[in-house]
């Protein structure tokens, strides 16, 4: 149980979050990508969706072990009980339905002819939003009810974080091809990232602070708790990521817009550091979601 609770659940929660973030990033940036890159995104989205499905199954299995401590023989029955008799299981079905939407959308996008590869936007975005809601409703916010303001705020937090971190992640993956892009193509992507961050970061920060205040508001002794320590570390790293993004916008993006190769290289390097910081934030967020709130 300790292994499942302390390590496996956070590990697979982080796996799910990374895949969800990457999927959201594709939606955000694909319209700003050159055609030569954009045509490869549907296949990438399908592979990410497959990884999301694997992570979901593993996460449900780890949660079953943590909750029921079944033997290997009893595991299938315990998993079925978790899925059919618990609130956690209800959200597992919602996540599964959302995953099926994502798979249907990405498979449709990958059908030939290649030159017409586009996403069924409504289906894909609906799947992302539904999966984000399921993630929110399996965390601490679910204590207030599936249709509560707490779950709504946490869903906003997840969606906005996915848009911000996902756009950065997909952009980092494309940096190695920038030498073949024109200056307007580089600028278009950089400004898409900037616009996304302008909208998403305030939502991430505001909803995140609300989540922490809500979680600790009724705690008699929050100081020194693991939950508070992880929350402070996460908030600190988010602040560092915001500073890096601001630096990129104010300094390197201007040079990138002027067509300077040094500007593009600097922008890409800072973006890579920001992405690494956000990966650590994702890991901390997954751990926070499986850490007990202090009483």
C-alpha cells in the first residue's frame, strides 16, 4: 500500500498530466506551425493519446492497490468494485470516455490523404476538457462534490496549466527545426506562446492560490506539513517559470522578430529551461494531489 500510495499513484498521475499537457499543447500551437511541421502533429497526438490511455489504466490500478490492498488473484474483482462502487471510479469512467474521444479524434485526423490531416476540433477539445474535469474531480476538490465550485476552479487550473505548459513543450520539440523556418514563421509561433501565457498564467496562479487556500483554510496546524511544503515548492517554481517567460518576451522575442539568429537561439534556450522547470512543477502537482491535507 505504501508503495502504491507514496510512489505509484504520483508517478502515474504525473504520466497522465504530461500526456494531457502535450495534447493541449498541440491544440494551442498547431495553427502557428509551418505546414511542414503541422502535418506531423496528428500522428504525434495519436501517440500521446495512446500514452495517456496507458497512464490512465496504470493510475486506476495503483489507486485500486492503495484503496483495497488486494492480492494478485483478487485484483480484478477489487478493480471492478473501485470502478463501480466509488466516486473515484465514477470519474474513472468519465476519464475513459474522454480518452475514447481523443483517440477517435486523432485516428480520424491521421486518415489519408496526408495533405488533409486536420483534427475534428470539437471532439478533441471536448475530450481534453472532459479529461481535465475527471482529473480535477479525483483530487482534493472532489471532497466538495463533483459539481462544486471547488471542482470547477480546479478544472480551470488544469486546463490553463495544460495550455501554458503544453504550448511550451511542443514548441521546445520544434526548436531543432527552426533553422529551416522563415522569420515570420518563428515570430508567429513565439507570439502564439506569448498570447497563450498572457491568458493562461493569471488563470493558473489565481486558481492555484484558491486551491491552496481552500485546502488549508480549515487546517489547525498547516505549518510543517508535507502538503504545505510541496505547495510552497510548486508556487516558487511557477514564479521562476513566469520570470523566465517574461525575460523571453521582453528580450529574446524582440530579437527573434528582427530576424536575428541569435535571438532565435536565445529564445529557444530560455524556453528549454522554462520547460524543465514546468516538468518539475508537474511532478510536484501530481504528488500534491495524492498528499493528505493537514488536519
